[in-house]
């Protein structure tokens, strides 16, 4: 049988890329590769974006609330959870009272009157270093542990505020992880 | 006579088997990628390196989030392509075969990325999922358990819908259709999962809205075209007996039909 007699057995002729071909990638495989590559790129870009945004939000939190950030850092350093409150274990009975009435009165030093120079920040216009104590004598005793020193009549009360005793560090636990962006 | 453009195209085809449009697209993508990379890498590198090498390695969590979003986009793409395939709209844009292949391939990619989204969570040291918590729906308690469970059910449903591509031979048309329509249930489940369990739900709200509205629009087009087709069919079926009777009367009168 001649070749002309059996045209159906010939391989189909591939259509050449003519001017009327559909624009864009020509085969399904190319489109599939494109789609897969875009998906992988989008995942990696998403990872980069999220990590960058997370780092930025941490920085913003640090800038907006430095006190909170410092507390968090200190908590992380001492391994104390932020929610835990440290209560002082020293009571008022533990504060020693020293009687200093037998001592001679301290001489009063009178500074030259210069309201602008002597005025304490936050005090009234008449308050100055030589005329008024920084801490009023009638101030209620603070609940914080302190050492009260009994002064001669008229002299300001000196309160020495001591730091609360350090809390024993609890057993090791996993480091606190803030997830601000979650 | 062959023009200069045609000869250049032929040369390129002979050289690499790539069409000039593809070559231009790839080159453009390369240049854009280089420029964007050069501009963004210095900013992104610290975050990337700290998520990879820092004390708290968050890379697993970040990859889980980004791959989840990509899987959702692929699901949306597959669904919209599927609906538009049934309306012949996609066939007009891309061709029947290309649309069908893309519909299938995007479903497969969706399953791959959703699997990655699940598996990579096992590496996260903060959430500490076990393999059983990942596999069994509603078994986890660490993080928004109900919405995570919905996502797990949605993932299994997506697997079933994807399996329907291969089980078509063994299913009746009605069964296959029902199984394939479960894709919409998958979409609803995973949208809820993304909205209520997703960390980036607030940022990605426009994405969810666009996905929902475009899918609804494509379904609306589908219903509208179905309605029009049934009307045309009814009109044709009404017109057919009249034409037949007309032809019969002409034949009985000996006139040409």
C-alpha cells in the first residue's frame, strides 16, 4: 500500500506558530510551571513579609511603651512571669525606730532668697529649700518597708526607702515568648 | 514572504523551544525580581535571619501562615476555574483543555500547600502540636481549637474533592457531581478557618472578601447561563413539533420542504 493510500496512519502534523496564535505561554506545562513557581515564591515572600512585620511591630511596641518593654526584658532576665506580683515580706514591726531626741538640733542653714533658683520642681511658689521640707511631716506612712528615723521637733522626717528583698528565682521554665502579632 | 519577526520567532523556537512571549516574560520577571530583591533584601534580611537563627525560631510558624494563605488562593483559583469551565467562559479565555488542566493542577497544588501548612506546624516550638493533634480534628487545645478543627475537616474534604478527579471512572455522574460540589463546602470551611484561626485575618480581610465575591459572581454567571440555556432548549423543543408538522403538511401537499 502506498503512502497516499493510508493518510490516517501518518503522524499528525504539529501546527506551526503562526501570527494568529493565542498570546502568552504556549503550553499547559509552561502555565503549570509558572503557577507552581508563583506559589513557592509567594510562600517565601509571605514568610519574609511576616517576619519583617513581626520584627517591626516588636520595635514599635518597644518605642511606644518602653516601661512595658523594660518590664518584659527584666522578667525575661530574672525569669519571673509578668503576671506575678512580688509582695514584700517585711512588716512594720520589723522597722527599727531610733530615738535621736537626745542629740543636739541640727543648725538651720539659710540660703539666700532666690525663688527661681531654690524653687523645687513641682512645689508651690513659696516653697524653697530653706523653708519647706521635701517630704511633708504629716505624710501617712507608706506601706513600703522603710526605716523611720525620729528627728528632733521641727526637723523633717527622713525616710530611707529600702528595696524589697529579692524574690528567689523559681525553677527553670521555658523562656517567655511573646507573640505580639498573633 | 516571511517577515523579519516571523524568522526571529522561528529561530527562537528552534533554539530553545520557548515562545518569544515566554522569553520576554521570564526576562521581565528576572529583572523585576533582581530589582525588588536588591531593594527589599537589606530590609527583610534581619527579620528572616532572626526567624531562622534566633533564639525563638519562628520560621515554622511564619511558613505555616504564608503557605496557608497560598493554599487558600489556590483553592479559590481552582473553584472559580471549575465554575467558569462549566459556563464555557474559561474555555473562551484559555481554551477548554488548558482550563481543565489548570483547574486540576491548582487543586493538586492546593493540597500540596495545605499539607505543607499542616506538617510545618509540627516544627513550631511555641504551639507544640503532636502528630495526633495535627491529624485528628478538634484534638488540639493550644490555639483556637474549634476553628483549627474546622480547618482540619476542610482539609480532609479537600482531599476527597481532589480524589474525585481520579475516581470519576468508578462513580456515577450524580455521585461525582455531589462530591465535586463539596468544593464549595471546603471553601466555606477554610474561609472560616482563615478568618477565625488565621493570625493575619485582619490584614487579609480584603483577600477573603475578593475571593468570596468573585466566587459568588462566577456562580451567579453559571446559574444565569444555565437558566438561559434551559429557556433556549424549551423554546427549541416547542418549535420542533411545529416545524415537523409544517414539514409534514408540505410533504402531503407535494411541496418541497
